[in-house]
C-alpha cells in the first residue's frame, strides 16, 4: 500500500483467503469502523468449532524500518520490519536458516550484496518474486552470499535493471523462470552446485551476451534461453545428458552451439520443431570424438572438429506444406550437389538426385517426405 493511504475500513480485506503478503510503504494508517481492528485481515465468519475469526495463515505485514504506528501485529497479522531504510530487506526464518522475502529500493544501485546472515541465521533462500515489485529498482549487479542454497521461482522476474549476476557454488536449486524477462541482463555465471537449468529460466533475457555453464549441469529445460537475442555462441559442457524442447528458440543471433561431450538424449527429432531451436544460420560444433551426432542434429547442421569433409550447404529455409515441404538452400556456382534423406537425422541415403549449383538461392518445392522426413543438400567433393 502506498504511503498516501491514511485510513482503511476495518473489513476492507476480510475473507481474502489467498492473501500472503501486505507491504506498507508509509506509517500505519488509521483503521476505521466500530469493530475490532483485528478483523482487517481475518476471515469474516467464525470457525464452526472454535467460534474464532482466524487470520490468514502464513501472511505477514511488511513495513519499512522507520515506519510509525505499527506494533507487533497490524490488522491481525504479524508485522515484519525492514532491516535497512534504503534499500529495504525483509527476512523470515525458513527451514533452519533465513529467507530473503522481499527487496525494495527507490534508488539506483550499481552493486548490492545480500548479507550472509540475519539474526544469527545463515541466509539460505531467496524467495518467490523477492526482487520483483512494481515500485522497486533492482541493482545492476547483485552479489549472492555463499550461504545461499535455493533461489525460488520468479526471484528476479522482470528486473530490468539487473545486468550481471554470479550463482555461487553453494546454490543447489535454481527454480524455473528465475530470471525471466530480465531484459538488460548481460552476464551470468552458474556455479558448480547446479545440476539443472529448469524451464524458461532465462526466457526473454534479450541482452544476455554470455552464459558460463558449469560442468555439473546434467539437464537443460525447455525454452531455458528462449528469445536471448544477444547470444552469439554458447558452450554445452560434457556433463549435459538431456535438453528440453526449444532451448534456444528464437535466439535470432545465435551462430554457434558447441558441445564438449556426446549428444544429449532427445525425445523428438522433428526438424520443423527443432529441439535446439536456434536461428536459421546456427551451426552445431562438436568434438571429433563425440558420439550421437550425425550431419544434422535436432534440425541444425553439424561441424566436427578437424573434419574438413563436412560439406553440408547452408540451409536458408524449410517449411511444411500439404503433401511435402519447401526447401531453400544457398549454392555455389558450378558446385555439384546431392539431395539426401533420413528418417532419424543419423543415417542418410546417398541415392538422391544430383544437380549443379547456380551461385544463387535454390528452392526445392513439394518434396515428398514419407517415412524419410528429413532432407539435406550436400556439396560433393
């Protein structure tokens, strides 16, 4: 509630059963009405057994450090005071440690370091939407304590000011959508405690230029980096064993995806909905010793380290139509090309038609897919 509010009717928020957090920016407003002020945040109807009007479970009223007129409770709920006046931090005891529930600030901060302890307890958790509020300014760089273990869902959601963050090795759980829509986030380093990057963790981080993935990561969830349009290259460590749908979907400037190890497991190889979902010009680079990669991998061309015989031409566009597909490629003038088909992107037939390149875009219309649903064009030696 903004500081402009000076009075509230005594039943204004009764029977709001889903209420969990109340933030008061100013001093305590006057409670109007001729009934007990304890009814403000309580159920309007008495419990059938106890005959008491109970407060909403697990709900708190959060107030600034110097706010006046608040006691230990307000409107029937416990009052939690910020530890500092600016920025304001709100903590609560949580599973033997402390959870940062809310960060609020109205001033621009280049760097902010989250304290490692609160009331003698280690800060182990950053809570749900802790840094996202309509009235707060997020620091450009947030330094996380080495006591931290968990970052909950949406913790930094919509933090437009955030530009850089390092996840320490102590963190073992990075929930889904933690950095969703952090549109100015540029640099992220993920520590060795994380084994999974969950779904949509960095979705819509359009300024993300670099991401350092530790060799502890086993799984990358669906759409984890969707619309990260500033990513030009990314390296997948050899620890990664599985990846979800469209991990790099709509990453329009992604030119290179490098795999250090063998191919991760896949449940779909539909070239029209590629698992990696890179841009049209994205190329997969793999080690010479890597296994599980063909000439194409989840809809993208593959280049093996030290392999000069990879002669796949540049795929410009592929589109599904009724009865087949359209395939557009860039050819070299005078080059001899061959069409090849595959059912699994690993085994390719060598009996397709050959043709001469023109040096221009070549379009193949209404290719019959059948069971061999993948096409590619190679430049013959």
